[in-house]
């Protein structure tokens, strides 16, 4: 008995399993470009059962329903960021049009069978809406046209504005840059939609192997999944230092009988090198002021001019200190000759001179920036003082107006009302025009005028003969409009 019951139970379970509703596949695009259309697919197998409904959810909220027995079978529900094209949607496909950043989220498909089982299967997937950069290829800044071995390369790659942030990578001569040479900056978020600007820096010291056939290629690649891929490449030349003429000139100078000649020549070279940055600084400042980008000037000078001055200062100190530390200078017969003690002191003074001249070249920039800040503060203070002075003048005029109009107790209430309204509407100068007319009126006339004026302004202008003197001496419509 129990044996037959077990067989029947197994048969029922197997039959239910083989004839159950199953979800074959749910296709949801991982990335969709902003403004385009997206197609969501929900493929299922009824396996003999009848379909009851197909429902779609976004972040737990239903936005589409398909019930075959309803008329019409397809129905949509309002949801921010979700616009369904009904004519391109069915039980297995839902088409979204004009997707935006609010359209991103988790989408879930739910398929239910008909009675008596009402079996339900569900599956979900995530969709990201991408806002692509609209400013062309990546921008490389901070580079120089030529580099020498031992120089520092400090450049940045910038791509703006996108959502999510674009992935940046650097390549040197076609090979990925070393991770230690990368300088990662946080993304700059702007706008209501929170678009992100990506920045990646590259910093390394130039070595011999970086130059291939005399050139070094620096390439920045920006990518975002499979939807966006742009690159920008700069090729720089290797600048080999001209050492032979310098050595030849030094030996020629040192061959002279006078020790004052080499010192004078070195000072002249130092002055030229010291004033060259100042001339360049003057040219850049004039260009920036003419174009209106003064704030960007300071950042550019910090990254370029000061860096170049520090490099030249280090080169000068290295060349001069080598002779001073080793104690040797020129070659005669293939041997180094020792430097005398007075000549060592001269070389030390040359090192101090180079440091002082470089410091003097940078100081005008810092003083100019401080002067600009002081000018802005003075301008803001002057504007605040002018606003305060105007406010005090308005209060003083209103106070004078009230003092003149309070001569008669009968018209004190109406005068206070008109004076206050005159201040609110900025007709304070009207007090001076009304004063001689009111002083010429009697107390009874003023009281009557106030009563009639409260009834109707147009009636006073058209019909009243109580205040003919006022109507003749002053435009009464303007007078009554101050109330």
C-alpha cells in the first residue's frame, strides 16, 4: 500500500516539475547612452500553462503590466525617468525611449501563470545610463615641446563632463605608464545632474630609455565601457645639452692671465639667466590681462615658470658646486688642476648670486597676487560704504519730511501715512513739492481734503472743488497716488 502511494507521489512531483513555468532569460542592457532607447526582454517558457500576467518593476516600483485577458492587454504606470513605447512593447519586450539619468536602476521581470497553480518566476538586472563627454578628445596640459635627460615630466589629462566618470590611462611610447608615475585626482562634480570631470596626472623623471629615435610619445586614453573611447597623443623631442661649446668657452677664459675675466663672464651669464624668466613673466602677464584669464595665470605660473626656475637654479648650483667641492677646475696635459683658495671663494659667491637672482624673479609674481587681493578687498569695502551712505540719506530725508508735515495736528495721521508710503515707493522728493501747498491750506481744508481723498481719488480729481489750490499748484493725481 505504502509502496503504491510513494510511486504516485513521485509521479505527481515529476509531472509538476516537467510542466512548470520557467524563465529562460532576462536581457537588460548594462549601459545605455543618455537620450537613446533601451529594450528590455523577458523570455519565458509556459510549458503547457496559460499566461496570467507579465509585470516590470524599476527599483521595486511597477511601471509596465501585460495581461492577455485585459483590453487593451498592455498598461503603463507613471514613474520618473521611465517612458514606455506601447506600440513597440509586448509580453516579452518592453521598449523605453529617451532615457535620462533617472532611468538608471534595477529592473525586474515577473511572469505569473494562470490558475490553479499561479506560479510566479522573476529575474532582475541593472542598467546604467551614460552621459558621454561632449568636449572632444582628452586634453593634455602642462607639457613642454622638449625634455632633457633628468628633467621631470608633469602633465595632466582632463576629460569633462560625464556620468559616470570616464576611466583615464597613460601610455609612454605605447607602453602603459608605471603605477607609481600616476597622480590620481578626485573627480570634479558640477551641474544639477552631477556630471563628473576626470583628471589623471603623469609625473616621472626622464631617462635615456624614454627616447626612441630622439622622440618620446605621451598618450592619454579615455574610455567608458564599450560606448566611449577617445585618445590624445603628444610627441616631444629629446633636447641634448650643448656641452662642447661651454667647455671650450671655459678653457678659453681660464687660459687668460687675469682672474677677473672668468668672474665677470660668469656674472654676465648669471644675469642673463636671471632676467630671462622675468621677461617671460612680463609677456605672460600682459597676455593674460588682455584675455581676461588672470586667475588661470597664477596656476600656470606655479606649475611651469617656478618649476623651470628651480630646475635652472639646480643646474647652476650643480655646475658651480662640483668645482667647489672637488677643488679642481681646468685640464692641462690631461690632468685636473687644483683651485686656489681665493678662487673657491669666488665660486661660492657665484652660487649665492644665482640663488638671490632666482628669488628676485619669483617675488614680483607673489607681490602682484597680494596686490590683486588687496584691490578686491578695498573694492568690496567701498561698495559696502556706498550702500550704507545711501541708506542713511534715505532715512534722513524721511525724517525731515515727517518733521515738516507734523506742523498741523489735524493732518498728522494722513501725513504720516503718506510719508511712509512715499518712502516705500521711493517718492521722498515729493515732500518738498507738497510742503508749500499744505502750509497754505487751512486746518479745515486739510481735514476735508483728507476725508475726500480717502473716499476715491478719481472723484477728487474730477468733481471736488474743495482743494482747487492744490489741483492748480500740483498734479493731484500724482499726489494721491502716493497713498
